[in-house]
């Protein structure tokens, strides 16, 4: 942004999980199957998990499991159909090394669709094989192979604008609130960290009380080195609410600007005196590496990607950072390198994937809003340019995509985003628009999760948006302790296909809700 500073648990069928054998747990050791019970390990002098466990990018038959060790060690993942771990399937994962800041991930495959999966991670000492540390457990649910209820939460913006972990406040409490929803997964819409927002130990609030931050060495300055970017992720994982959430809810992550720095674009050269490294491409490369090391994404591939979550839902994650042109006045009448936001390859990708999708709902997870004006000084950061009339600048790519979706009769699309640090529901209608070659659609905005609250922003009329609901700050950079922290919740009925989208606050109270009937 322009910085203005309950699901019921389904029973698990062991036969489906373990296959036809259905007996004790299968342990995979160098490719040779051995049937055995899981080993018990102590903790003294043994490698340990330092920052909890995470899962992510969960699909029909698998997902990614992540953890970090306290020393070079091999990741061991045990998977079970029951929370007791009476029988397990064991996977020998990669070695966590200093080259990955001791993080490791393993892509699990061959799991049953639509079932709850319990896993636990431990590390085996590389220097002393067989010396295994204490396990840390988590769980996730694979995507359904046929119709059932699906729910998920989304939001963005964690630990920004000077608001870090405050033990007096209870830490990042919204993650505990979202956990009570028992969602199938969580879409983090970007700004997973604020690499450009150092923390101070004390912040005096308008009422005279003091917000007290936990501050680490890496969070005391802007991130420039690889370890400083990594340290921003380690900082967030110090929060108990976030670690509990990560252990129970898969995260589907995308990035926005603050994973690097505010409003960045490729090729930018900084004038900010806080930075000794002025080349943003150098900073972005380090930031991207830390992002991929610390979040449970698939090991290979782009940040833009599709995740299928059963017959009712596919989520299309955009990357509106990597391929963009510079921030300009955003009023060019013809597409060029200056107007790029998706980039040609990503634009071709999402058109192809939307056209071939057979899911009832196609959710477009965007790290930037479509119609909200997000200024960057005299330039513009997002899509809109605050000019009524025909599309110009970056609006040209969005107009192209919307026209394609209408022409190909791609129905039931919903746009989700965060970025602007308040929550809103927008309805886009061609009858109100200057550009009319598109079908009506909804855009839902929610955040911040744990950062300063701002807004509301101006709406650009080019695509005919209307504010149906919004809740924003009473004053700029309102602290989390004022309660104006927001997330979104979406629930799809497995029988009717109706999607109910709700905008919620820090306490989990519904501020606004919309029922969306699927077009047939």
C-alpha cells in the first residue's frame, strides 16, 4: 500500500489413508518400506524445532509441511490418520542447512482427498544419525474429491506501521480469532512482513498509554541483508497466536510490497537515506529468497499459481510485483512496458486457467485492489489512476482480462484482496462504468491483520464500483489495540454451492455478510 502511516471434523477412514494394507504405519527409509511403530525421542542435546510448524498449498492429495531447526539436521515428518499417532507413515525429508537459514519443507503426496491429516515434525542430527529431537505436531485437511462444505479466511498486513508483538495486548490476537473459525485454509494476501518498518520498544498512544513492542536486532532497522529479511519472518513466528494458527490451518501465501519495501517496483533506485543498498532489484532478490524459505509454498514454480480445493473452488494467486513496470502517472493510452502489472506471461496464464477451470467458484486472490486509488506520491501504486473515463495505464490489462472473462463466459468469479488496511465490499457493475465490456463482479477487501488501520480510499469509477460496505480508521495508523483489525471469511455450501462472504473484526464479530448464488 501507499504507506500513510465451526467446521466439524470429519472421520478419517484408515483404510483409505494407508491403502489396502491398512495395518501399521509405513516408514519409508531410503525408499525401502518397513512396518513399525513410531520411535520415541528425548530432547536433551537433540535438534529441536524452533518456530513451530506450518502447512501450505494443500490440494486434493497432498500439501507442503514446513519447520525450522536449531542446527543442521534432517527433517523427519510423520503422518497419521488420527491425532494419537498410533500408526504413522514416515517421510525422510531434506536437511535443514545454514544455506536455507535452517528451514526445511517437504511436499507430501499420496494422501487421501477430503480427510483430516495429522502430522508431526522432528529433526535428526546430521552429525549423530539416529539422534532425533522432540516432535511438534500440526494438522490440515486435504481438498475434497466431491462436494462438501468448504470455508476459508483471508487477510493481509502483519506487524506493520510500528505495531509489533505486544505481550501486554496478547500478541497478534487476530490469528487466534481466525483459528476459532476452523477454516480449511488461510489466504495471506500479502505484506506477510514489514521489512521496511522498524520497531521501537515504546509507542505512546493518543490516550497517553504505551504500546510496548518486543524488538529483535533485525526489527530495529530496515531489512537490507538476507539475514535481516529472514529475521522479519522469525520475528512474526515468535508470536504464540500465529504459531498455534500455523499448526492448525494451512497458509496459501502471496506477497505484496512490504516483503521488500513500500511500493517497490523492478528497476527502482532508492533515495531513502535509511538504506545503504539502493538497488531495489538486489533487495527484492534477497526478500524473495526469504519469502520462499519461510512460507510453506511448493519448492518450485512462480508465486502466481492456482490451487484447486475440490469441485466447488479454485483459487488463483496473482503476483502483481515481479512483472510490473514503474509507478507513474498511470495514464498511458496504449499498453507498453510502462503499463505492465500482470505482465504478458502471467496474463496469458490466468486467462488459460480461468477458461479451463471447472470449479463452481473462481476466487482471484489479488495483492492489489482493482478500483481503489492507491497513490505513491504523484504517481500511482495499484490499478486505478483516479481518472474517470476509459481505461488508461495499468487499467488496460485489467480491462483486457475482464473482457476476456465475459467473452469466454467465465462465471462466478470473486476478487479478494487486502493492502489498504481497512475492510470493504465493492460491487462492480458495467451499467455504472465508463468501460462496460465485462460482467458484474464482487471485490472484498480485508485487513489489516496486525498493523496500522487507515482508509477509506477513493474509488475510481472506470469499472463502475460501488461501496456496499466499508469500515475504516477513525484516524491514520490506528493501533491494533483499538480493535479495528479485520479479516474475511468465505463459506461454500456443499449442497447448494452458495458462497457466503463475511467481513469480520478482531473479536470475530460479523460486520457485513453477502450470500452469492452461483450462476449455472
